[in-house]
C-alpha cells in the first residue's frame, strides 16, 4: 500500500492542466516562480502551490538565488513521464490536433536524427514557434523564431524549394501543428519535428542561446 500511495502521489500531481503547463515550461528551462506565473496565467500564490505539489511528488526541484526561488525538472524521467502521458492519450489528443489541420491528414513528423543530418547539409529550414524569450534561452542552432500569428508576414522570406520543419515545446505543442497546417495550405513543403526542444536537448544534441 505504501508503494501504491507513492504512485498515487505522482498521479495526483499530474491531475490538473495547470501543473502540466508548469512542467511544460520547466522542460524548456529552469524558471523563477514569478516567471512561471506570468507564463501560465496563474497568480504567484497559486503557481507556488502547484509547484509545491509537483515537488512533493519528486517531479521538480528548486534552489535559491538570493531571494528568488528557481524551479527545474528533477531529471529526465519527468520528461519521459510527460511523453508517456501523451502516448496514452494519443488517440484523443490526435483528434484535437487533427482539427488544427482543418481535417487534413498531417504528414509524418521528421525524426531528430534526420533533422540533424539535414541541418548539416543545409537542406532544411527550421522554424521555432515558441515565444521569443524561450527561443533566446535555448533553441536548435540555425532555427528561425516566428510566432504562428505572424507567419503570414514572413511567407515571402521563406524558400518554397526547401522543406520547412517546425518545432515548439514538445510533440503535442499546438504551435508546430498550426504552423505546418498554415504553411502547407500556402503551398510549402512543411513537417513538424518529432518532439520539441526538450527532447532534442535530452538527446545530447547542440543547442544555441541568444540571451
């Protein structure tokens, strides 16, 4: 029963969308409580309470930097757990994401090994659809940062003869799905990356920062 209670503790920690949002943010980089609250639309007090639940479950840890408390994922197993959740919920999640593609079947995502090879020979354009501050913290080298809502402004700058690969926070981040659907509707050869920046970094691949 003690072992099952520990399983239940982790399950309860993952039982609210707010905590999943916090984990998604921490998968990008460690952050202060105030920054996490701003990113997720929570109050600082509410954000702190959710983080405490995640910490009790062993999913996140924290450190002090002066008066600031900075949180991060405990280790890569938290990222693995989020991936398993997505896999288990794949059918329902797939229905939601299918709607983002205007009912059209999305192309198979490109895997990270293939993208790394394509980056080496310069045969691909990579778009990072995350907010600018997350891009500045870390991104795939050579990626261009664009917001989904502003893609139409950059269509003339993109090479129609080169495949475009879009990525964001993870495999189920809607930004990449929306970008691929929009680009394909406008005649571009576009796919999303299988995974996002956290998975790319966890593979031990190079990342770049501009901040």
